[in-house]
């Protein structure tokens, strides 16, 4: 069974690619930066657990929230299904596909046969648009070739994987539920919510506080690392190239603010976009220093990265405060 005439979303980030494909199917075509912004996607996390081989540095809101926020801000109906039964989970997908509806899947990319980099990451998203007796047909990021296929068995393993960021065979579909919210209104609502959340992190390893914490923790990480080259160069790759749009998602948010400024005619958003352009360059510099630290095993590069992270913490806090003030003023 194959959904004909499906228009794959061409994206760099997995969740915006999967969700964008589902939105394309219901006639709603938006840019990737716009989807990221409407998903209130900008954040930061420094995550280190005993079960992890090395710390994770992330630049977006936690998994499962981006699509939920997009649908909430646009007044769309998001239906999510999970199951501990692989048979039931697959039937959930088949039922939608057989009715002509593409489905979003959350899974561990490690098991997907077309992935050449074998790293366990259970927060990966794809859209599935077809299947036969042997294979599932997917839409993934441009980096992964956009259209892809993997065996049904590998898909089952990917969906049922346990560990950090995993869900119980999560799948989702999106439908219109009435009038789509006016995009200008949706954008303003999303920026206000994202900035408010960013400026009030629930724990100290998230948001601008998390960046400040990371500035300290990366020095400890370097000193205790079992494989400096692998750990820091892998982190550099994940920060800059693994579906983030570069600069740990700051490029996407910069472009979202520019597009939003053009839409709303609000110059404050244009100014914030310029500030995020400078911020993005600093994030790219951090990833470069991580790579050099891995290459040389020289802590001087981590010390430099730490200094930049402290600067980034303050700069992001300031620009997000300005954005929140701008959005709050619109209500007066």
C-alpha cells in the first residue's frame, strides 16, 4: 500500500520534516523555520545520566512537544497513539495508511537500515507513507535522502527501542479541526510562549541556565572522558550537522524571526533575528572548539568553549527578554 502524490517535506530537522510532510498532505505548506518557531522549539539542555556514555547537548524543546505546539498554535487536531504491543502499534499505523493518511513515527534511528551512522537516538522522527510485505517507505531529512525505505523488522525494532527519549511505539496523525488560526496571530502567540518558557526553566540544566551550567560541566566531562576524540567530535557533529539546521537550531530560529518580522511588520523581530545571527555564529564556534578538543586532546579548546558558553547564556537571555517584552506590549 502506497499513498500516491505525497509531497515530502524537504527539511534538515527530523521532527519538522515528519510533521511538515503530514501538514503538506492536508494542504498546509510552511517553511521549516516557521514550523520550528510555531513549535516553540528554541531551548537548551545539558543532560548527563549514568546510563549515557557521555553527556547530551541539545538545543530544542524536549521530544514530543514541538509537534504538539505546532498543532496547538495553528488549531489543528493531533492524534497520538502509543502501545507496548508491537502488533497493536503496527496496526495503528496500517489503519491510517490504508485510509490514505500519512503517519508520523518516533523511533530510534540506530535500527534504520539506511542510516550509515549507528548511534542510538530514540528521539528521531520520520513520516511513513507506504508499506509492502517487506519494507516500510518513509520520509526522512534531506541528509538521509528524503525518501527512504527500511525493512519492516528494522522499523519494528526502531519503534520498540527503550532508553533515553524513547516512547512506546509512538505514532501520530494531524487533521484540520476547523479554521486554521491566522498565521500572524499564531506566530505572536508562539513567540510569547517560547520566550516565557525559555526565561523560566524548571531546572538548572535547561535554557540559558543550562548553557551556564554546561560552561562548567564540559571541563569536568573533558577531565573524566574515556574517549575524548569520539565523545567531543560526536557532540560537535550533533550540535552542528545532525538535523539542527546548524548552530544548534539557532539558524532556524533566526530565520523564523526574520520571516515573522516580514509577516507582522514588527521591526523588533527583525532586530532579534540579527542578534540570533551573531548568536548562531558563536554556537558554530563552540562546535568547532569541541571538534578541535577531540582532535588534539587539549583542554585549552574546552576552556575557550566554556567562555563562549557563558557569553551565549547572557546574550540569549537578553534577546529573549526583549522578545517577551515586545510580545507583551502587543496586548496593551
